[in-house]
């Protein structure tokens, strides 16, 4: 199989540290110093952490800024299909040749020293961002916050989306412990926008904000966003703003939109004066963020069947999916699920399966940590929900349709962004 120069370098970078995740700032600081500290040569930064929704917030704020006429860089993870998705330069995925050259530069300067894949690729992203002028960089945390490789910058603004249990083996097994890690991105006298939180997580964030003199703009306190018959209404102490519903599906995206709107309004008062109500509305209606309650269209679908994708994989994502399913019409629901063995499979899958006519378990392609599909099905009450195994998602879709010819249904592929990415890649390749 052909592998590009970029793919070859990325494969080598995976071998520089025995662990995929090893939270620390020492290694990336060393490399950034050798690279001439590109993290100190970046445009104004909005730094976004949280368990669920941070990528959606980055995407919506990016759309708002671009609709307002600003040049934006973004950094997100993981990617769905190609690594280049993680790094966008002035609105475009980084060029393959540029990426390969910068990765090669970072690899050479690192000189074989231990460093994780995320750390060295984050350093490469900072190099890329430092070499092309932009008005703002919207930077998504990779994991946690306090010891995340992105947390070596001084931002103009920070944001923390909703917090729930995820990556407990790295961040802690309670909401309080995880919130402490997320709150680690708060900086001295840098304002922070806080999405909807449990009282437990909010208490931790407020305590850390007090220590760092960071002023907070909290959902439900300093600002609110609510659904109306015609769209949404955002309000704070000085403003009532009528806005459309975000184009991204799911009621949870309204809250994420609120964070993006609050960030945009703060920026509008701090040297980004081209942002206004119209550009905010245009941004919410033009956001692109694949793999999050995304409906896909495929020539192999029978008449009136639907296929939806969602990469959520933790308790917060499960709650959002359950809410959305409960508000769908009564069309039969069929689940196709694949998950990583590091996730709480039972608490994610069982509540969803109770809402489905059938559940099909699959392995996630090219992922060694994909949980064995039979283990997923062992958690399901097969007397109430039809269960099946399938070799891959596309085969599962065909099998579901064949076995349910009389009534058109809705298929939801969920449990992993890696799984969702593989579906998007397959459909893109064959259509």
C-alpha cells in the first residue's frame, strides 16, 4: 500500500515514546525551545477545553470569525480521515508538502528524544501557525488541560465546555478531579467562558479562577441561551440577541453555540470590531463539523431509510444522544456500535440499546484497542433488542435493511470518532 511522506513520518513519530498518552509539559517545552519558541509567535489565541463539545465550539467560533472577515487558524483532534484535518491554516487544511516538511524538521530537531505523538505534532502545528499570519488561532485542548501539550501558550480568552467522566485513567475518576485538570487552562487575568456545568465541576472551576484572577462568564449566570419557536435567544447583562438555531444537529449544540457566541461577543469588544449580530448568525448557519449527529447520504440506502453518524463515546455524549433519539419521530431505530476498550461501554451502550429495535456490533478498522464486538453484545438484553455481529459498518447497513424490508428505519452509527471517520472515508471513496 502506498504511504505518503507525511504518513511515513507520522508512523515514525508514534515510536518516539512507549506510551500513547503521558501527560507532561517538560518534553514539549524542550522541543519548542529548540524550535525557537514558535508558541510565542502566534496570533491571539482562544483556548478551548472540556469533555464534550469543544470541537463543535471551535468549529462554530471559527465560522463566526470567518464570516466576520477574519483569518483564522484552528487546531483540533482527533481527525476523522486525514491528519491534515487537525491543522487548518487560514481556513484550509494544511498542505501535505508543508506538513511533511515541518514534521521532518521537528523530527530532526527532536533527535530521537522521548516525546509523545501528540506533543511533537502539536509542536509542528505551532511552527505552521507561526509562519503564516492570521488574526486569531482557535486552539482545542487534546486531553485534560493542565498538562496538555497545548497548555504552553498565553491566550486572549479561554473556554471550558461541559465536563463529564471520560479518560478517567489519566484525569481522575471523579468529576471534581477531571474539572481540576480542565481548569488548568485558566490563566492569570485571562477571561474564561464556562459552558453548562454540574455544581461539582463549577465549584472546582470557580476555585481555580479565584486563584488565577480569571474572570468567569458562566452559562446560567452571566449569560444564557434558549431555544425559541424561530431559533434561539442569547442574553447577557447588556444584550438580547435573536439568533438562528445552529446548523449542527442536537439540542446540546445550542449550549455549544452559546459558548461560541459569548466568545465572539467578547472578541468584538477586544479589537475584533467586525463581529456583529449578522456575522454571528451567518456563522452559526454555516458551520461544518462532520461526525457529530451528521446525516449521511449513500447510494446503497433503500427508499426512506436514514443513516446518521455520531462519534460521541462518554456519558455526556450518551445523554445527548438519548435526548435526541427521544425527540425523533417514531421510525424504528437500529444501532451500529463500535468502541475503544478504554471507554465505559456498558453505561454508553445499554441506555441507547433500550431505545433501539436492533443493535449491531462491529470492530473499528485499524484500531488495536477496539473492543471485541461480542463483548458489546454481551451487555444487551437480546430478548428485548435484536443483536447481530457484522464485519463492517457498510455490511451492517445492508443486513439491517435486508432484514427490515417492510418498515423503513433510521440507522445510527456511534461509539467512536474513529468508527465514524472510517464510514465517512468509505462513502467518500465510493461515491
